[in-house]
C-alpha cells in the first residue's frame, strides 16, 4: 500500500513539473503569444492566434478576430483584413494619385501587405509599381497567405507590380529610376527599432526629391496625430526644409477613434482645391476628400512647432517616447 502511495505521489509530482514547464512555455516562453501581442493591443472580443514567428526584423503574430485576420508586429497591430484598413489605404494612396501630374510609375516603401498596391492598381494609367519591404517573410505573407491575398486582391502577384526585399532607403539611394508617386508607409521609430528614423530624415527626403519626376509627389504616413500632432508637424517641417511644397492631411476613423496623419509633398505648388480624385472608390468620395484635406483645429500648426529630423538626431523617436511615457 505504501509503495502504491509513493508511486502515485511520484507520478503526480512528474505531472506537476511537466505541467508547470508547459504553462511557463505557453505563458512566457517561446510558445507564448503574450510576447507577440501587447496587453493594450489585444482584441476586445474572442480571438484565435493562428501563428507566431520571428523574422529577421520583428516578431509577427497572425490573429483571427471573427472573420478578420490581424497582423501584429512586435506586439502592436500593424494591419489587418478589416474595413478601417481599406479606409487608411484609400487615403494614403488616392490623395497623392489625385495630386500627381502623372501616375505611370509608383514606388511603395513598406508595401509587404499589398493593400496599397491594390489601390494603386485601380488606375489603368499605372505602368509599373515597385513595392519595397525589408522583411522577406512579410512580403511572402502578402503574396501567399490566402486570406491576405484575397484582401489585397493578389496585388503583389500582379504583372504590373515588382517586389523588392530591401531597406527602403538603400533601395532609393542605389536606384537610377524615378517615379511619379512615392508612398512611404512605415511605422514610427521606437526604442526597439530606432533606425527607422533614417526613413524620415532630411537626408532621405532629399533622396526622394531627386527621384521624383517633374510634378511628382510623395505621401508620408505620420502615425496617430490625435495623440502626437507634433510628429506630423516635424515631418512636414523636414520636408519643407528640402524645398518641397507640402499639404498635411488626415483621416479620422469613426470606428477606432484614431486620427491618422499624412503629409503630401510635391515638387510643384499644389492647392487643396486642385486635388481631384481620378477613380471611384468606396470610402474616399469627393465629399470625404474635402474632410481629409481640411485639418481640424488641433492639428493646425499655428505656432510653427516641430523640429527637423536628421540622420544624427532623434526628433521623432523623442516624440514617440514622450507619448509612451504619458
């Protein structure tokens, strides 16, 4: 009897140890999705983690939320197959396409999701689009992950789209090509990836200017401006320092309560009233375009605030740090 009791105790101890190891692995170790999804970024409804993996530059989580798939990068939502993503893509793409003199050659920096490329392909005049992203695994998702391919309508596999796995700045600096529209849709620099500042610097913007065709435009994503408007003001000031003409614009999402900021920069002066849509899309109607181009009072830079981002300073990173510490 004593022998059976000790055998039972031993078996229970082994079970507890193994269960504890498994719990640790799932909760905090390599099998944990907690390290891939920040607490404040978790979906507010039932969700299922489809896959987590590490790439050469980031930690990725694919999360199913209802019928949608959300893609997380280093714990933060990067994009997803959801309606507000359609709105975001329409604004960052169709405003510069409406403003550019020609729209034959397009460059997208940060184009692995294929959603911006999808919008660019709505124009028959487009002859070639180059989508550049530093992360090969993310580009592979945009080309081959079925639910994302359905959402981006197979844009990255289209014959008019050429994909490149390369740092966006290095690609531009080494290229002899020029473009009519350049779309820069990359995350803000953070402590985890401070080198992203190089894709917002005056040195890089000079490079973009040199690679624009006459009458060409650049569209720059400026993060959540309702939380840190000085982020957009600094980007605009940096672009102006390059001799570019600028028009800041925005899109407030009624669904998420987030106000996304952008800056349009051009080689020639452009008036807001001269920007006319060239295609019909579901969200960005002519009426909404007027709202997008009209900044709310809290985004208007009436006191000329903002600083110039260079390769040597941390202007945008400091703004992000202050927001995270608030």
